[in-house]
């Protein structure tokens, strides 16, 4: 069931209950009033008749005649306390069959009231000249019942009309109240991958629906951003792949045009294999990038010794680049025996990639192909500083160097694909660590990495 319908029905039901209670109270209190006031009227009219009979001295048959044709007349009977009938309105019929028990009750209570069918009956003691008489009077309150019936019809009709109006009004107001949601739904239906820039209307920016719209728009902002960066990423990858591939194809086609000397073929092979190596490096980096983007729960973490990790990373870099020099040392003398300080919980492969990238960058962007790695240990974290005295990074490049595929102004200085630092940053963040950089063009660059011993997940 739609919320709009639900709200309308709920609202109408609530109103119907209230209205029904109100109508019932009105009806029953009117019915009770009618009964009471009719009993009183009966008594008064009976007293008038008793006065006419006893005080004024009207003869009983005359009195009968006077009241005979009065429409809806009440029937009055007067007895003495010995239960002898002194007067009866109707010589033929008798609505109240007075019994000795009834007489006793009247004498005992002075005044009794009860109903016989639709007839209301009142019986009471009447004192005239120090003598008591028992008077009974009975009649049907025809006018009162008619009014009660009218009231019933009026209340029922009013109830039905009010409910119908409430249904219409409820539908109208719930539609009005929920119209922003309908607009939002229509708008959201139009948002697809090709027009992620569209936003839903934020209304008055205050009520709950507006807050929902604002939250939704914020989510769209994030989605659009990540969608854009994915697009950029894919186009960068294809660009990076295309350049060496095009070079390989051109090189091979050119050498196939005419026969070449062995030396010339050798040169072509060297150039082609250099381009092919770039492709291998790129695909490896991309693979690592994908690994570092996994959910941390899916990555194997184990206890590692930082010094061993850095030595392994260093060895890998030196194997591939025999002219590089990397020094690893501790900032201050410390008790190496305490494994707790030098160990950290992490993924061995990814951390080697991260530190390897930083060492390789330090060497490749320095004329002397040297960098130094300094370890500092603290109670909660390990700190690794990778410093070189190379070309440095310009202030304009510094804010961007951790973006995927970004290569600084100094890129002509060394080959690369711009993935290394973004990959390193991702790996460090995966280990709940931080990386920062300081650099001065012409003087060198220092990266500082901090990783907690046990990353709080
Ligand atoms: P790549 O090294 O493949 O160009 P990275 O992501 O590793 O890509 O680095 C991004 C950019 O940051 C580099 O192109 C370079 O401009 C700059 N950079 C990184 N490390 C250093 C460094 N140690 N010295 C100077 N520039 C650096």
C-alpha cells in the first residue's frame, strides 16, 4: 500500500473514531434528557388532573371528556391508599395494570418511574387535605422519539458527509505533503550513468524530505566523482598502453620494409624489448593497484619485521638497477631484541611494493642514484624516512603527485608511468598509516611514512 493512501486512511480512521464517539455521546445524553423531562411532564400533567378533580371539583366523566380527544394523551389513574380506584382517564383501555405490589412500592418510595414497552410510567404519592392518594400516569413520548430519530438521522448523515470530506481532504493534503517525494522519484528515474550531473530539488532545505534530497545529492556528488575518476583512470591506462604498443608496432613495421643488417636488427630488438618492459611494468603496477584496492578483509595480514621488509625491498630494486645505492639505518640506537617495536601487522608483498617504489623514485630522480632510508620506532608506530638529494619536486606538482598517472615536471628526468606513488599511498592507507612529502627543487625530496604496529581496523 502506498504511503499516501496509508496516511489518508489512517487520518480518516482517526477522525471517524473521534466523530463516532462524539455522535454517540450526543445521542445518548439527548436520549436520557428526553426520558427524564418526559417523566417530569407526565407527573405535572397528572397533578393538574388531580387538582381539577379534587380542588376544582370537576366531575370524573367531564374530566374524561376533556382529555379524551387530546392527541397522544397520557393515561392517569388515581387511587386512595386502600387501592380503591377514584378516577381513570380511559374507561375502556388500561395501559398500566396497577397491582398491590406496585402500590406498596409507590407508598414506600413516594415516587417510582419505569417503562412498559414504549410507554413511560410514573407513580407517586399525592397529598390532598391531609389525605394521601396514589397517582399513576403513562404515555408514549411520540414527539420526543421523533426528535430522537431525527437526531439519529442528522448525526449519521453528518458523520458520513464528514468522513467523505475527510477522505477527500486527506488525499489532497497527503498528495501535497508527499509531492516532493514524487518529484524526487521522477527526477531520480532520469538519472543514469550518462547524466550523473543531474540533481534532485532540495526544496526548503529544512524539512525531512529536503534533508533526504540533500543527502541523496551528496551521494550523487560522490558517485559522480568516483565515476569521473574511474573514467579518467581507464583513459589513462589506455593511453599508457597505446604509447609503447604503437612504438613497438612502428618499429617492427619499419624494419620489415627491407632487409636489415644484424646490427640494425639488434637495435630494433633492444628498443622493442625496452617498450615491452614498460608494458610489463605497467601491467604489474596495475595488478598491484587492484590488489591494494581490495577490501582489507580480503588481504592477508601477518606480523612482519620492518628491517627485514626494507632490506628485501632494497634488494629487489638493486637487482633491477645495479647502479642504485640505498642505505638503510636506524635513527637512534635501540634495543633490537625487542621485537614488538620493530614489527608491524601488514601484507608483506604490498608493503615491499610501497617501500620499493619510494626507494626507486629516490634513486631515479637523483643524479647520484642514491637515497637513504631511516627507521624510527615508537611505542605505537614505525616511521620510515626515504630521502634523496635529487632534482626535487616543484610546489605546483606537490599536491598532485599521489594522483594516479600524474607525472611531475621532472618526468623527463626518469621514465615511469605515474602509478607508483598513488599505489604507495593506497597501500599505506590500507595499513591505516600516513605518508607525507617535503621537497625543494634542486635540493632533494623526503618522504615520511608512519604505520601503526597494529592497524586499528
Ligand atoms: P613515476 O615515478 O612513474 O613518474 P610516481 O607516481 O612514482 O610516478 O611519481 C609521481 C611523480 O612524483 C613523478 O613523476 C615525479 O614527478 C614525482 N616524484 C616522486 N618521487 C620523487 C622524488 N623522489 N624526487 C623527485 N620527484 C619525485
